[in-house]
C-alpha cells in the first residue's frame, strides 16, 4: 500500500470537520452549564454563609451589650425631669438613687465604641444617648421606640446609612432601650462579595467554554480514531474483495462464452474461481475472528507449557520448511509457562511460522522459547526479505503488508493483526524487529504462568 494511499486515507472530510466542531461546541457548552450550576450553588452557599455568620456574630454582640445596659438602668434608673440638662454633678434623688454620668453607664455596661445606644423614657419620650444622634436618626429611632410590636432585631435605613438595631422595653423602669451599629461598611462588603461571585461565574463560564472547546478535540480523539479505523477497514475490505470478485467474474464470463466446449479444456479458469473462492472464505473467517477478539471473547486463560506447544507446532511446520529448502530449527527452554488460551497461542505460532516460511526464500528459521524476568517469550526469527522501516510500525494493522512482493501472495494482510489482538488479550506485547534483505524477528512476550508462583 503506497504512501499516497495511506495519506489520503488519513484525511478528514469537510463533513467530518463540521461534525467535530459542532460536537466540540456542544461539549464546551455542556461543560460551561455544569460549571455554572456548580458555581451558582457554591456562590449562594458562600454568600449566605458569610452574611449569616457576620449577622449572627453582630446580633450576639448586640444582645450581650443590650442585657448589660438594661441591667444598668434597673439599678440606676433615670431621675425626674432635668436629667437631660446633663449637669456637671449628678442630681440626688432621695439618699441612694441618682443619674450616673454617661461614661459611667458605658463602663458599667461594658463599653464597645462600635455600638451606640439610645434610652427613651416612655412617659415623655426623652432621650439619653452615648453619642451624636442626628435629627433624622433620632426621629427614626423614636418612631420604632413608640411601636409596641417592635421586638428583637431590625434594620434601619437613614440618610444612605444602614443600622442594625435591637430594642428592649423595660417595664420595670419604664424605659425603651435601643442598641444599634452602623453596618453600612459591612453591606458594601457583602455587595462587593456578590459582584465578585457574579463576575467570577461569568469569567469561569468563558474560560470553561474556551477550555472545553480546546479539550473537546482531545476528548473526541478516540471517537475520531475509531471512525477513521472503521472507514479504513471498509475501504481496505472493499479493495481486498474487488480483486477476487473481478477474477471470478472474468473466469465465469469466459466459461459462459465456451459452454459448448469440453469442461476439461477450461480447468485453469475453474481453478482460478476455486482459488479465489477459498481466499475469500479464509478472509471472511479471519475478519470474523478479528471481530470476536476485539469484542473481548474467545480467550480462556489457563496455565500453558509454551515450550511443549511450540514443539508440537514445530513438528507440523518442519516438513513445510524442508519442502521449500529452508532449515527450521528450535531452541526451547524447559517448562516455559504462561497464562494463556492454548488454541489462541497455537494460532499465533501458526501465523508467525507461516509468515516466516512464506517470505523467506533461503536460509534459516528459528523457533525459540525462553523466560526473561516476569515474562515468557516466544521468538520466531527468519532470514527473509524483511520489512521496510516506514512500514514496520503499521504491519499489525488490518490489510497492511510490508513489501510489494507480499502483495502478490495469497495473504490477506490480517495475520499479524490477529496475532497482535491475541497478544493484547493475553496482556502481553508483540515486538517486531526487521532489516530489509536480512530478515525479521517477532517476539511474543506473555506474563508467566502459575508454575513459577
């Protein structure tokens, strides 16, 4: 098979290119959708976790501070009207009750400068606070203080600022206590986090589409290779069948033209039909054999004495080699075992010896078995025509023959391909070395059998 033919077979049609691009795009989009779903779930989880954790921590601090402040005012209630004047000395009421300084309230409550507090006397809604409360904020706080249904936590939005508030009504002292903190900065942090997660999702989707499209070719490569092998097999099979069918049709046409003549005069035409029929039958059997091997069937692994099996096959092929004028020798180590299928290993030996005899015109063929490390090896070495280096890597492919002279033989080009599949089914290796004009060495390396355990 020429280099040009091989090159043309490797080409990808425009329809296949379009199909590959469409499939790569689909894979990229599916990959992006899955990634976006994962990113969205993760982003929602992270955002809710951060917001809830921050709010929970703040609310807990508000509760702690509010309880301390409430206890302070139980022990030190506000005085009668006049406390708002904030005199330099606290006015006395009776002998024990007084209005403490603001800083004393803070010290007693456990001051935290992040918080502000406002205390209202319910009967006249007078305000005592630990900081500057702007008129808009004071008005908003007063509205909530007068609502009897306001309990616990709430958010207050005033002048572009957001406050987290907690309100306690102390019926014992007649006071409404409000603890609050400006959380505008935290809200901005939450918004930035949300923007980062959104832009991160968009960036991840874009990168996923680009990466998925690029990796799509790598993902589709096995499918493309399988499709190419299928196309090549169809082309090769049609090529291999065309020749015998043409020969048979031609001979039959000649017979039909001479039906009145004695049949004995046309035996060469009949022999040609018979020969090509046998060739097609053998090819069909080999193709079916190949299909069974590629489907994973027909291999039953048991302990096999490889040397004994090689000696049996040698006895069958020695007369064939002698008839062709070749010397067939053996070098068998004792008790070379492997885990294998006896029928399939016998088939490998038939294929290798048949090829060696077929493509060796003079010289020697050696059949050898040996143990090397954890492997048992079968070696067939000949002094035949050899295989060109550019063809050698492809000789285990279907319908590939190494030399032009091999094209003229009755070989189907499936022998080494079948042998290679059998070796792979045994989890072994088929190693070929060849020098054109000097010969070929085929080494079958198989895992050792239980006899070595």
